[in-house]
C-alpha cells in the first residue's frame, strides 16, 4: 500500500512515542481507530519468555461507549484472540479464527462474539520469544473491514515488531538498573551521572537521598554546593572527562566525598560519581545467611556479626549471654569453620560476603 505522510504522523511516529506512554500505545490505537473506522482496537502484550499476554491496551470509538466489555480472556479461552496458533505477521479475518470443524466450539465462539458485538475483525500477531509478542485486533459490529484495512495492518506489523523489540530492550535495561540500584542502596551507596561540566544527567534514589540538588533553567540539574566546592567539582569533571577507565578523582563536598570515574562508553554521560553514607547496620537476616554459608550455629553467626559491627569478643559475647570463656571458644570455632586466621580476616570475610546484602 502507498506510504502516506499522515501514516507517518498518526501511526508510525506514535508507535515510537507510545513506548513512553502508560499504558503504551494508547494514542496509536486511537489514531488507528479513526483511520480504519473500526469500533474497537485492542493490543495484547506478552513479556519475553511468557506465552500469555500480561497487559492489554484498548481503545473504543465513541459509538462503542455503551458496548459490553471486550473480554479478551474469554476470547482467548475459546481459541480466538489472542491466539498462539496465529502465524507471525499474517493478517487474519474473523472467519479464519473460527473453529468450523467443532460445531459446539463454534457455537460458543459465536455466542461470545455476539455478546461483545463483534461480527467482523482483523488481527495480526508480531514479535517473538526474545522480544515478547503482541496481538493487534480491530473489530466492527456491522460492516466488514476491507482489503485496505488488512493491508494497513500488514504494513504496520514490522513497525510494531520493531517497537516491541525496543520496549523489550528498555525493559531489560530498566531491570538491570533496578537490580544494581537496589544492591548499592543496601550498601549505602548512591551514584550520579555527570556531564563534563558537572551537570547532573541522572541520579539513583540513594544519591537523591544523600545529596542536595538545585534546578537549572534548562533540563539539567546541578549539585547544590558552596561556590568554591562547585568550582572544584567542575574542574575535576573537566579534567577527568575522557580519561582512561581506571582514572579516579576524589572531590570533597564538605561533610561528604564524591568519587569520580569516567563513565562507560555509550552511557551518554562523561562521568559517574559515587557517594556512600555511614556504613549501614547489618540486616536482620545477616546472621542467618552467614550461618548457612559457613555451617555456623546461630550464636556463632551472631558473634561474628557483632565483631563485624565493631564489638570486641567479650562485648559480643556478653550481649549474647555468653561467659568470656565461652565467647573465646566460639571465636576459635568461628576461625576454624570460616578458614580465617583471626578477627580481622573474619570481619573481611563477612563484609565481602552475602550477609550485608541479606
């Protein structure tokens, strides 16, 4: 079919812009309704690795406002839409999705469709296991959709598949960021992304908590600092931008310090700044994790956690109700079971293990 400028403005661009909408592609579906004159449009989305849709986005024409609900779960249970038997990229008519070989099933399908005022439809399936899948449906009650509508869906299918791949990549990147951010927060560490001029491009939740920011007239923020501290940070950023990956620079922010390093290539930032709060207290489940990792008894693990928190053997033992002699015996068993040669090695073992992340 001919590629029209209105298609680009009203359909193809909203496919990309719709990645940032919540729910996604709402405007795209609305424009598709207007373009085809369909009564309803629905987009069922399945996450990568999931065989079933986990999100459905719908759009209804004004004349369908009083129609019965569009129950996609009921349609799917009857082998209609969304259907895993649909070939990717092929546009289906409603008649092709009906099961004419089993009269009882056909009757149930027609009953469900009639209850939803669906007499005509076009549907297409796109995507794959690595990007997730999407099923796009257009319905009408009276007149059938035409060849031009089928051609439009066929033309849209590869663009929808591309948008789906971008959505999957964004979701994966967001998942990685969330995992890293949550782990850093457990360690009291925050990160900010900076430009070469010390403008703040992004900050995680821990950095937002630990630092003060000031809004610039433009879209970029800066750290709220004393003038001389701000100048020192700007100079450090200018010097470190483009430096080798192993380069580091420590900048004093007054009561805190910011450790700067060059940002990874392709990240969109020049530098990454790291800040840490005072060492957080050990999580409540730290002793349980430590005991499981090294075959310790609950009291042995609790004693090790106490030593890691700065207590002496006697102080930790007293807190646990142990006599000085028993506490010393526990510590010897701790060193033997963990393969450490003293309190310093034991503390290092605990702090570099999984207990602080429990």
